[in-house]
């Protein structure tokens, strides 16, 4: 029971820290930081897959459910990050002349 409480504590602290850090990022730095976090989220997907595989192998239903959710959320994070990055980089492309 003590181990799960420690893990929940670390999760909550990481959430608060993440919110505070992201709130202080200026908009000019958003695209480069998003590209870096996409790489980290890719590593998170690999970790979630391996953790889920261990949970499935050990017949842990709760671990399997949380592992599956971790895979889904990390994948959404990566795809959304690339979509946002692509959209922001599109703002810097030269617009074609409509008179041609």
C-alpha cells in the first residue's frame, strides 16, 4: 500500500510541475519544445507497451487497463504534437500569389 501511495504522490507532483512549466513557456518557443516533447512521448509509448506486455503476461487486469490507457494517451500526445507543430510551421511558409 505504501508503494502505491508513493507512486500516486510522484504522479500528482509531476502533473503540477508540468502545468507550471508549460504555463510559463512563451509562444515563440512552443514549436521547438513541442518537437522535443514528441521525441520523449515516443519513448513513453515504448515504455507503456513494455509495461502493458508485462501486465498482460502476469494476468494483472488493472495493470493491463492502465497500460492500455498509457499507450492511448501517449499516442494521442505524439499525433497531436505533430499536428500542432505542422500547423505552426505552416504559418511561416510563403503564401502563393493568387493573381497568378
